């Protein structure tokens, strides 16, 4: 019998190899993939988030845990698709036009995937129309915009305006983040939320999806 | 000694933001100037004149060395800024870079050197060069630099995980590329060089691992920088280390003590009057007003800038440590907010 507590610990400790091995073993024994996710993997990531918030964990630990979660999820994804299981939400993410920085954006994307979201990562230096196209094509309910430079922050506003002009603004929530971005700036440009760090961004995205599904 | 220039500036209460980009964009054709060394040199001169600086600081462009490395390998072309190595570069490519494959510099890089030459030859200003640091350059060469560094921090080696091999080969090429850039700047007359290592921070290097005794900060940041520093030492040039990333106290202590730069420039998240106790007494601290928020009057009103500048200057004076009041990083030109940013830099200097 696969020791599923080891799956929890592997995700918590960012041990990709063990996470994949235990998941594979569990699946060979016909374990329920949804149970693996809900009982072991999501609680492990929640604990990772808590440890990050209290500065016991840092970004590298966060990333290693997300990697372990992703490794296990890749084995589960085909089974989830067969069952028609819906992702937590559909996110389109990218660094806005003119900005080539993608580390923060990559981290948020990894954690979102680890959190069960279907993520479309558009990369860096993404023009507004590409966000619009991706939201339409993927039927996204959250858009995450990243910028590291003060010079490129105005592109967040133009991206939000492009979503409005395309008639998509009411059906997607927009989250912004990056070193120079402030909650005030997020408000000024009409974003729905500001992610101070990757962990906060994922929690916000989850809350937004929940709130809109109850609306 | 070049170090004494910065100490003298500190003793005289210098207040100098790194704001060449703003001055550059006051010109009608900033893009053209970026490939014209003499005109770029005049912009550096104008910046020094505006802020009463005896040193001519350069414009921060941390893309130059990456473009140089890739063009010498015949990779990427116009895509250089977004290019990442997806697999470990072959040993021959690393050797070619390490052994100094010849090749002209790209026009913007050459203009950077020529602007230093202009300062050295046509003005009485103290010429300062700038380069990205080797660790920060290596992080720009791979799509995910955090994972290999974190795995190495757990004690894994290049043989255990290909991502570590990829990162270490990129770091080796980065060090050689930065060395080539430094040599060109010294040849052009630089008497100090600013090393920008913004990636040497708690995002890329886990404080948890460092506390547990990992050697990644030493191996990936300190040692490559020390080897490059020897180029400056041989040329009698001063070393100015800039790291505006999130740092822990122990990281600041290690950077200050082990690298022992003439000037240490830190980001706005640090409290400089407390950091003064962490670094050797002869290190001039530079910074660290939160200039990244100057674009916004709501987030950073001009009165607050004056208040922060006054407070920082006063507290550093009370500490009795050499200090130059400045920006947390390069102050970038933001078209919609240029006037607000200039107003705040004026307030910072006048406070």
C-alpha cells in the first residue's frame, strides 16, 4: 500500500521525486485521484503557504513545493480529464508589454498550477491584444498581469482597457503584481486585486473564482 | 586612491540619485544617443553637473552583457533579451566564452565604453563604469534560475540534476562575459565599476538554506565576484556593489564583509542606519530612497520624499558612517510621470 502521508510530506518538503513516485504507486493501486489532491496535495500546499507567510519558507521552498505538486498533478491530469473534473479556475497570466521580467510571473504561474488552476502562461512582453485573445480562447475567469518596472506599469492599464473594449472585463477578474505595483495603483487602474506576493496572489485568485461562482 | 573619491563625497554630504535615464530622455533623440558614445558621455556629464557630483555615473542597462554573450555564440539575435538556454550549453561553447572568443561589442555596449572614455578624456569628472554581476547575468540566461540554485542549496550537484549543470555552465559563461565588459571599461578609463547584483537576494537564495549552512551564496555570488574584483584591484579601480534585492541581515553582513566593496548600495527595503552596523566601517553606504515609487503622488507624495531624505541623512550622520544619499536603484524615465519624478529628486537633494 502506498503511504499517502508521504505524498503530503513530499509536497511540503518540495521533494519532486518522492511526490511522483508515491503518486504513481497510489495510482497503480487504483487510488482516487481527487482524494489524492484534496486530502494530501492541497493541504500540503496550504501548509507551504502558511510557512511562507510566517517567513519559515521562502520563494525557493515555495517553488520546490509547487514543482513537486506539479509533478504529481501531471500523472493525475489525464484521469481527471476522463472524469470531466473542472479545474479550480482558468487563469491567463503574463508580464505586460515592454517588460521582460518573468521570474515573479513564473512563480505565480507555478503556484496557481499547484493550486489546481488551469494556467495559460503568455510569457513576457505581452501586448494587450494577446491577453484579450487568450481570455477568449481559454474562457478564462482570472487574468494576472505582472510588471517589474515603473516604465511598464502603464501597460497594465492599457491591458485592462483592452479587456473592457473587447467586452470581456465583466467576466474576468484582473489581478496585478510586481515590485513597483501598489494597492493604490491597482485601484487606480481598475484592477480587482493586488498580489503582494505569489502566495497572496494564489489565495486571491481562489477567492475571486469562488466569489464569482456564488454570484 | 579611487575609494577616497566616494569617501570624500560622503564626507561632503553628497546627494546623488542614479538618474541618467531621466536626463537622457530630456534630449530629443534618446535612442540615437544610446549608440553614440560621445553624446552619451555628455549626458553623463550633464547628470553629474545637475546633482553636483564629482563622479560621472553611467546609465544602468543590465541587458548589455547578455546581448554580448549571445552574439558571440551566434545565438538569439533580436531575441536576445528573452532568450534562455533550455539545456546545458556544450562544454566547447563554455570554453569559447571562457577563453575569450574575439568579437566586437554591439553598438550600445561600445557606446557605453565610449561614454566612459569621453568622461575620462574630456572632463575632470571621476569616470564610473557599470556591469551586471555574474550571478544576476546567469539568472537571466535560464528560464527558471530559482530551482537549480535551491536544489544546489540542498546539497545536490550538477551530476545529480541537469538544471544545476545548466545553471553552473551559464554562471561560468556569465563570469567570463562580465570580465570582458570590465576590461573594456577599465581600458576606456573607468576608475570605479558598479557591479549590479540585484538577483543576489532572498528570492533566489533561500535564507532557510543559508541558515542551515548551505554554501550557495559563497559559491554562486561571492566567489565569482571576488575573482572579478581582482581585475579592478589590479587596475587600481574601486568597486561599487549595488544590490537592490530583498536581503536578510546575514546576507548584508556577508556581502559587506566578504566582498568588502568601496561602496555598498542597497534597496529601499533595507534600513541603512541599522545596516551600518553589519558592514565594515570603511564601506560607504549608498542609497536608498524608494525611487521606484516616485512615479506616484499617491504612493509617495513629494513631502514624504523630503521627510524620508531628511530622516535618512540625519540618522546616518548620527551613526557616523560614510554615506551618500541616493536612489534605491536606477531612476527610470516614465513618460506619464517624468515631471513628478523630477520634482521628487529635487526634493530629495534639497531636503
